[in-house]
C-alpha cells in the first residue's frame, strides 16, 4: 500500500473514531499529496519517495510554527501544531541515532573516497539520497563537515 493510500485509509479511520487532531493533520497531508499529484508534469502519480519528502517538509514546517508560537507566548497554538506533527511523524521512517548517522556517513565517505572538506558536495549528494527521511539535512551536513575536517 502506497503512502498516499495509507493516509487516505487512515482518514476514514479517524473520521469513524472522531479523532479531530488526526483527521485535521491527515487532511492537510492528503491536500499536499494531491497538489503534488496534480502539479504540471506529475502525470497524476506520487511516488512514496516524493510523498516522504512532502511529509518531512510538513513536519519541519509544523515544528518551526510551534517554535514561533512558543516565542510569542501562545502555548495553545504551539500544542495544537505539535499534536499534528506527532500524527505526521508516524508515517516517517525511524530517525537515525547520532551513532548510526556517524557510521552511515563514514561508510559513504569511504565508498566515495572523500579525503577532506573539499569533497563535502559529493558526500552530501550521496548522503542526502541514501539517508532521506532518516535524518534531517542540517544534521547530516553538520556531521559530514565534522567528519571531513578530521581527515
């Protein structure tokens, strides 16, 4: 079952159980999926990889919004935003721990033959493809920079 189909089925489940938070979050996700499917050149298809990227973007936006609400002393809005983010995170693959990320990046660096900071672009290209959905881009970037500067 594709991610799009899973979200659609879970919307029905949320409606039946009258879970307003889950329903609202999944409707937002499905809206984004439908926009991506009907975008020019999409041919009415949405791969799971593309769906994961959309989900990651929505989760990041939700966390950023919650941080802004917290700064503005609006914990009620921040709490609602984080509740929706937690629903969306159920569909993302498990995040890598710091140790797992380091090990994966060391393998990538060794396979490419990167020797120093000048190879960061090549390493990031491969790392972002292989670790998509399992780690945030800025965490990958920071760890790559750290590992390459040690060489």
